[in-house]
């Protein structure tokens, strides 16, 4: 009787597993693997789809946190006791500690290790400290990685040239089309707009993202301040959890930007996208932004800042516009063009849908299946 193959999937947080990795878990489950998960959170194993065993490991996002020692010891014990055939790790810190703990077994061929980099902490424009710490750490850990998967062109080119491991590219985590393939009648759209205080003929901008320094909503608000005050028929929707302690809301209140709406955490992002006209984004760095991919899938044009991940998805003048962070006037110029030209919005939205066809979940899983097949 053959021993059932075991896989360990490691990531920083339970929420990351739920948000991005359920299709991976399903693939392992459907292909006869015993599936274990290691992540920070006390979610019960019965609440995680396709999971046979769940370990709560206190992965942190701080390289200097003393809990890293605790998590290293715990994950090393888990790996030693379970005799895994494959470890697939995600997120920088969870992946770093897991690969560190598995390095001797990986080196002697006792386990295969795959790491999906959802966006390196070093990138063009990052601080010298980020490059010093994270570039060197990733370069060293690549020696204990059988396959390193990158999801954007910048990360792929750096890893391919500089790291001594097998580097691959796949197009993100995949857009699950089932979430978006539903009809909304004009009445349903108008009712949702009305519930948010948006008139039928208003132009709606949307940026679904956690309010954070990385997503850079303060830049967006500062850029749009005068424009929104002069164009009250343009509404900006900002759904997402706030980790800036109300800084954005205070800025909006102080500048009387009453057409900027903070919606908090929402479970109806697909519906919000379908009542919107233009997707905007101001991020400093991305892996491959799901918010833009989802906006493209529903047929929205994009106006976004030029950063890693975002520049992979936007072809300037075709499905939207991309501008540098010091080009605020250009951002407003392109946005205003789209606000006043419904034909251009429709044309660019159609191009968005053509481009995003390469980033759908089925295609991503096809690429992952090939990689898993090569490992065994």
C-alpha cells in the first residue's frame, strides 16, 4: 500500500489562506494529498476547505520580532514529525522561516520546497535598507528552494538573473470568475448606488484596498482634493479595512470632500465594481494587484500609479493610464478624460477584459499543475 503524499502549505495569516489559496488546497485534496496548513490564526481545521490538519504558527511581519524564534522552532518540529513530500510556502516572513526550518531536509532531497513570492520586499524604488535586508535574505534562501514562483515581470527578471534556483512566472493568484458572473439589472445597480448616496448619473471611481501606507490612499486623496470639490457628480468609493487610524477620514473631513465615501470592509466588492465607472489605484508597490485584475474583468478602465505589479496590467492608452507618483497633474488629466468620455471608458473597459483573460484562475491553476507535476 502506497503512503499517502503529504503537503504543508505555509503562509503568514489564516486570512491569506482563505483569500488566495483555497484553489491550491482543492488541487492537492483532489489529487490525493493529505493537506496540512501552518499559519498565524486559530481558525478550526473544520472551517478551512480541503484541510486535514491546521497548525497555528505565530509568523510575524517584523524581521526583529522575538516570536520569529518561537515560530522557527515550532515549524521545524512540525516538518520533522510529518515527513512531508512537498512544502509550498507563501508570504515573505512565513516563507522565510519555513524554508529556514526545512533547509537541511531540502538540501538532502528529503522534501521539495516551492515558494511563491507574492511581491518581494525589494523592488525598484524601495529603500536601500529593504534591498540590504530582504534581497540578501531571499538570495540566500533561494538555495533551499526547489522552485521559486514569481507573479510579476520585475520580480521574475531579478530572481532569474540573481538567484541560484529554478525560477518560474505564473500570472498571479488567478481571478475566480464565478464571483463576478452574475447579472445586475439597472434597478439593482441604481438601488445599490442610492443606498450609498450616489445618483444615477454620477461617475463612480473605486479603489477597493486596505487603507494603508502601501496602498497610498493619502496620495490619492491629496491628488483628487480639488478635482472632487469641483466635480460633485464624481464619487470616490474606498472600501477596505483601515490601518491608518482614521488619517484618511480626517483629511477628507478637513477638506470637505463629501463625495469621498469610506465603506469599510465589504463582502460585495463584485457588486460595487459593477456600479463603478473607473478603477483608480495609487499603490507604492504590488505583487500583482487583485483589485485591478477584478476591475479589469468587469470591464473598467484603469488610472493608476506606476509601480511594480500595476505596470504589468496597464497598457498606457489602451486599457487605461499609468503615471508616476510625481505626475499628479497627469493623473487628473487622464481621469478627467475618462469622466467626460463614456465611449473611451467603454473602449478601454473592453480592452481590460481582453487583457485580463490571461490572468484567470483556470489558467493560473493549469500553470501550477505543470509545476506540481514536475516536482513529482
